[in-house]
C-alpha cells in the first residue's frame, strides 16, 4: 500500500479528489433532506427530492458509460465537478415553501452529473494503476466512499443546523471545485481513439455487452440480485433496529456508522495485505461470507435482543463486503477492453439502481406479509447465491492480458512512467 500511495502521485490525487467530491455529495444530500422537510413539513416533498436525485442512475447510467468511453475521462471528471459546483448556487435563492421546486431542479441536476462521475471514475483507475496493483487501488478507492459518507453526513447535519442551507451550499461548492483542481492535474496516458460511431450506436453497443460478453453478463446478473437485496436492506434497516431490537434513533445512527466503519477497516486491511486471492475469489467468496455475516446479524435476535451484537456483526460484515467490492470492481475492469470500461460500469450502475428501487417496493410488501426478519434473511440468501454464482460461472475465466486490463506493460508504480481506479 505504501508503494501505491507513495510512488503514484496521480493515484493519490484521484483518491483525494474522489473523497472530497463524495463528501460534498453527502453534505448536500444530508443538508437538503433536512432543509426540505423543515421548509415544507411534507414527507412527500422529501421523497420527491430523493426520487429526482436517484432517477438518473436508472435512466442514464448506460449513457454515462458511453460518455466515459468517448471523452477524455480526466477532463470529463473535472468539468463535471465544476458543473456540480455551479449547479448548487440557485439553492441560495430558496427562502419559502413555494420555492421548493428549485431544490427539485438542483437535485435532478446533481443526480445527472453524479451519474456521469461513477463510470468515468471506475474506468480511469486502470489507466493510472498497474494491473498488479488494481485490487489494492480499488480497495482504497472504494472505501473512500464510506469515509465520505461518515464525514459528509456529519458535516451536512452540522452545517444545515448552524448556518442553514447557505452553509451547505458553500461547503459543497468549495469541495467540488477543489476536487476539479486535483483532477485537472492528473497525468493520464493516451487512449486508443474510440470507433467512429454515433453516440446512439455506441450506447446500443454498450447495452449489447451483456449479451455478447460472458463476464459482463455475469456481472449484470450479480448486480440485479444484490441490487434487490440492497433495496430491501435500505428499507428495512430502520424497522429492524426500532422494532426487532427496540432501539432508538441514536441506536440507528450508531448501527449505520458501524457499517461504514467496518467497510473502511475492511478496505484498509485488504489494501495493506491483499494476499494471493485473485479478483474472482475476492468477488465470489467475499460475497458469500458477506451473506453469512448478514444472516447472523438478522437472526441473532432469536436468541437475544441486545443491541451490541448488531453493532459488532454489522461492523464485521464490512470486512468481506470490502473484499467483495474490490474484487467486483477489479473483475469488471478486466472484463473487456479499456475502450469499453465506461459502458460496462454504466450498465452495472443502471442495473443496480433499477433493481434497488424494485427491492424497496418489494420490502414494503414482504415486510408486512412475511415480517422484517424473514425478508432480511432473503436478502442474505440472495448475497450467498450471487457469490456462489460468481464462483461457479467465472471458474474458467482466463487471466486478463495487460491490454485487456487497460494497462500497458511497464506502466504504473515502478514502471516506465511515474504516473499513476
């Protein structure tokens, strides 16, 4: 890990920019959620804002992947951060409930731009990190999102309480602009020019990856299964703590914080000592163990309703979750050529976002009919099934060549160029 962070300046910049940008995202989302409810007193208004922010992932994810493949990824990320900063400024005009439509427009704008960021970030990592360091790099980069969640949610809550919406806006603007400056200073190797096709043609070709590429098809299937489960968990986590464990709002906050801390610890442990396991083993078996940990978490209340085992178990679940996520990202980065990586990650983002929304709806129905614990156990079973599917279906996968992983021979730390998802 020291070699990756110490020798690869461009990776450090990308990692820092991602942490700052994602922290800004959480500051804005936390501050807006609180402010909209205080301004309007309406849960419908809060739900409308969240829907506006999340819909672009479902509708535009695959198209965002095409942009990441056709345009220079470094410039795309930097320009997107600048646009995010500028797009927050209209929030300064919000003073009364009748102006809540401005919040909806800004939420939609930030949702669209955040959708553009994801595939470009994921596809950029193999350009500046050697193939042998991808698991470490993905473990660190992935868990920076958990750190941003902790920092951003805390900062957003404090800012909106102390300085109102304006404080939230200026923190977000500053964060996005600093991130853009860091990204603008990245040195990335040149890529092969994309095929001379229209945007529509490239988009259709990206969608066809799931049919023509076995690994991409496996990844999409995995994201559909786990996306449903994530929607279930997001919906039933609060009822699990409140109803099943008898916890309060503070207990729920501690529960979610422990989840993030466990993920950060797992990512750091994997980055420090990745071991000899390849991306497929981390991806598949990490998901299986993650499912087993979740199953223990959801069923231990059959023995006791003490809160502390839930805190411990959800933190421990962060270890295999971090391994699974690093393995998934590395597996996806080597599933196709460097010129199609954006399309792959855009497709995966859309698949997970769509099925997560469906999972939320299913959780509302199944939670009432089956109960909270049995429905959450279905989520755990889905994780184990998805992990075993990866282990079985990807068993005959050939190791990627340097060209397939998007990293040229001799590149990355210690290679012929001192540059650096």
